[in-house]
C-alpha cells in the first residue's frame, strides 16, 4: 500500500531526517571503531601485550555494536520518511532501547547528568510516536 508523503507529520519528517543523519554518522564511527579495534588487537597480539589486545577487542566489539545500532537508525529513518508501518515498530524499539541503555549507563557510571538529555529526548520521541495522528500516519490506528 503506497503512503501519501504529503500527509507525513512534520515531526516525523524531522525525526526521519535526524535518524538518517545519525545513522550515516554512526556507520562511519562504527566502521572506524571496527577498523581501529582490529588494528589495536592485532598490534597488541603481535607485541605480546594482552592489555593492548584486550583493549582493542573491546573497541572492536563496541564498534560492531555501534555499527548495528547505526544501521537500525538509518533503516528507521528511511522507513519513517516513507511512513512504512514497520518503521513505527522499529522506532518504538530503538527509542525504548535507547532509554534503557542510557539508564544502564547512568547507573554504571554514576553520571546522570550526561544521560538525562538522551533519556528525555528518546522519551519525547517515544511519546510522540504513540500519538494518534502519528500512529495513523504509519497505518497503526
């Protein structure tokens, strides 16, 4: 079923564009993390330094996780732009996961100040996705 992009709510347009931008930048950062982690792991192993190899492994894993999240963000942005019904579900999962991950990070680091803004933004977007007009635009009413 073809969606009429003229009926896309302005907020969805803004969220879609920002998600695409964040997704592209995240993919670049994730690829750099994977590359850098791989290099650090290999260099640490070659030098016989288990600390460097372990650190490189952590960077590699974080790069892979960032890459996966960034791809999901990009896919959400593209789907939201086209008002695809699956994009609404993906957005709900992404922004709920962001709140959960931010809460975990805040508890583990003790740095609530750095996480509050992300929690609030994700919460507002999540609330917005559940408004009747936005759900209807995604064919979820």
